[in-house]
């Protein structure tokens, strides 16, 4: 059959009704006495099961243990039961479609050998670290959430992290709870995170991906190229050859973060696969991918393919996968890469499935509400983009790139500034961001600020510091502590913390992180990408400022209220000079020590006198002693000496 003919068949009602399988037992279901293998392959003429002693060809002692034909069942299922304890045995399927046979791993695999080529039967109870049965989810109030996004390798690849060499760049770096920077004084890694006060660690892709050779681990990649969605990445394990090791060490990482009171968010990339030569295409050709009417693959991901979330069995696959990470690994949240390529029905059904778990409503779910290009979605479906925010279920948040670009300038024009770094005329856009994008004149607005992640930097594009250098300085000197840039950095952070929504940041933003101007470092060196722990403490004052901002946010309900009412709490001062935005806000009665606050964002380089609405205001200092650049008041006027954020309380 042609790709066009496959498309017509897969999208017919008859196919969906006949072959949609609702069971939760696909893959290899292990029991000590036997393992049951099931694969969904409705277009296959024959499916063979292969068992091996090793996870890749050429390994010592590698041999095929069994080759046996699987039995065809209803709804496109092929099944085979093999007696005996198969824990640690590797397996593949050979699937014959239209006379062509391809050997493939199991798309539902829970474990795999090196580089994920062969799947592995696993007794998951044997992978549990000591005390795992006591580990539980860690949840934080959504309004007081603060997300810190990091690549697992970046976290500890720097020798100055203090992590033992064999754990650097690995899951187990997160278990090093007593690490100190080389000066022997400053905490690093998880101890640092506890002091900083973040609530969530967002891990860049940590499922099995295809761009790094796990047998060598000598290259770097962010990991947005999935191979096995339900298997941890092997390059972050101390042993990539034995499939149970990566599982145990991933769990140890999660347990260590939970012990520190930190929630774990997984970055998931269900919108495309590493290549079209995938286990999906080898199992059911064309089914799992979107194609245009002429049969060509759509490429809204800019990665060569788009998966078909709108088809019943990939929608089910996504739901099954998310539930696996929650139930087996105790993951507390998910960030969906290019969520704008998925359909709203799939995202809403995932949210519903999570909500049905115990405390499942607290599992954090957010994503990128855009795609990289057009995709061949069914006309009856809608993309989960910003424009469709009101179609998304409660509990699905999106990245707020409107405020991001207004604060620092467009992500794709490095030399163009935003509000904090000198561009005029952006006050109204910043105000809209402060109110959680609420603006009745705009078509695109959320139901409430709970749908918004506010941020000014993430792994994509330039770091905040590099963007400030490129837009303000001409020398491309990313190492110097430019005092004017420090003030701009602080102001950007304050806008994020004091706007309606959920604060998010790239790891190291709080310490002027630089990648030497590289705005797309996904496959560059480990040395360029890693967190520089010595630099972290050269910018200790900036770190303290970030910490203080969040402490202030958590003290006043007006800042952390994410209800629909939150977007109307701010009352802006009018007729202010260029570069100045100010608002007065009341909190929720009975919850605060302050009656109201006045917040002033001062991007002007000129000293300014600001007249407060009435008397009785005073400067706020956070519990950590961070002065938010205010002054004590005995009169109605406040002198704003420099650019920055000023907070006054009554």
C-alpha cells in the first residue's frame, strides 16, 4: 500500500472501531514464573519474538536464546507467553508488513540495553533503591511554585560542582547532598537548590534518546530526539549496558530531590521521534506519524516528522507513558515540548487521567503552546496553542513568550532590546503581562493566571545575561560583571516574580549564566553548556536578590493568587514617565500582614521622584535581608535612584 492509502485506512472510523485496544498490558508484562509479550500490530502479517542474552550485538556472550512466532488475537494484538524468570533478558520483535520484515524494539519497553536497540524484560521491584517504598510525591502550592530548568549533565559536569568524578553528569550527582564548591564554603548542587528556595527542578529530556552514543558518552546533546519514551537515558547512568541500572539510578535521583523537598518535572517530547527509522514505523508503518494528503510526512516539529496524537493508539500511548513515569518513578510534573503540535483533546485526556490518580490534580502539567511549522492535524481537531488556551482543561499551563520578549527583547534578534534593556514604548505590553495577559481587547488570553508560566530565559535561545550583553554592549564581553546589566537582570527577574502567573527560569540565570553568546547550544561542548559553579559565587549578590524576590512573592497573596480574580487586582498609576510602570495591589483579606503593596518597575537610567498614592508606605526587606532597592518613607515621595524594582508596603 502507498502512504496515502495507509492514511485513508488509519483515519477511517472502521479501523478505529475495530483496532483500538484499551488494555494496559502492552509490552512485556513480567511475572517471576512467566512473561507475557503483547504488541499492537494490526497491519502485520506475522510477528516473531526474539530473546537475547545481551542488549546489543557484539557484546561478550551475546547469543539468541529463542525465536518464536507470536499468536494473533483480536484488535490487532499479537501475543506470546514465555515461561521462566526472564528478568534481565533482552528481546525484539520481527514484524512483517506488506511482505517486508523489520526487527524492532518494543515501543512499550520499560528497560533497554545500550543505545536502546533491544528492549529488556525487567522486574521493576528489583530496581527500587533502598527506602523507595517510603518515597512519595512532593507537591507545592501552585502560586508559590518556582521552576528551575536544568540539563542533567549541566548540573554537575563542572569539576567545581564538588561531585565525585564518576557521578559528574549522571543521575547520581543529585544524590551528593554534602557537595561543596572548591573553596570549601559554598554549597553546590542539591544543597544549593535548598538554599535558593526553588520548588521544582525541571529536567531536560531524560528518557532514552538517540543523539549520544551511550557506550562512549563523549558528546553532548539536550536530548530532544526520543527513541524509548518509557526508558531512562543511559548516558546519565553509571552503567548503560545493563538495563536495570539506569532505572535504579533515576529513582535514586528522584528520591534525593524529594528528600530535599523539591518536586521533579520531566521534559517530555512526544511530538516527534529521533528519526522515521523508528520502532513505531517498524511496528505499524505510517500509523504513528502525520502525513499530508499526498502521503508525505508533515514536519511541524522541524525535526523531520510529527507524531499523530490525534490517532487513538498514539493518544493512548502518550497517556500510558505519562502514567508510567508518575506511578513507577514518582515524577511530579511534565513539560510538553512543542505542545502546540498536539491536539487539545489529547492534552485534556492526559490531564483527566492524571486527575484520577490519588492527589493527581497536583501533578504539574505545562508546555510550549506553539509548533515550529504547519502539521497535518485532522480538521476536526484543534492544536494546543496559545490561541486555544480556553479549550485546554484546568491544570494545563503554557509558556508566556509575550512577556518574555517584552521584558528583554525578541529571542531571534539578539541585538534588539526590550523594556529592561532600553527599548521605549513597551509599557503596555509589560502591564498586560503583569495582569497575566488579561486584556479584553486581545483575542488570546488565559482563563486565569494559573495557565501561565512567566519567564525570561530557558534552555532555548540566549541566556538572559548573553541577551543583555548582545543588546547593550558592543564588545561581546560575557565574563565581566557589568553593573548596568546586573540592574537590568534584577529588574527582569522582578517582573517575572511580581506578575500574575507561575515563575520559571533557566538554571544559572540567577548567577548571570553565559554560553559566550551561543544561542543554540543543543549539541555543543559539555564545557560550554555546564553550570559554572565558580561563576555562581562571583554573582552571589544576584543569587541573593533572586532568593529575596521569591520570599517577598510568598509573603503577599496578591502576588501568588492564581485565581481568575488575580488579573484584576493590579491598579496601575497613570501618566508616568517613559520606562516606569507602577501598580498598587491589595491581597486576599485575612491572609496577609500588609494591607496593600505598591510595586514600581523603573527601567529609566535617570533618577526619578515618584509620588505614592497616599502616605504610610515603607520599604520592604525580605526575610533574607534583600533590599529591593526601596527607601524608607516619611513623606509621599520616593526617590528612585537607579533602575530596578521598588516595593512598598502598607
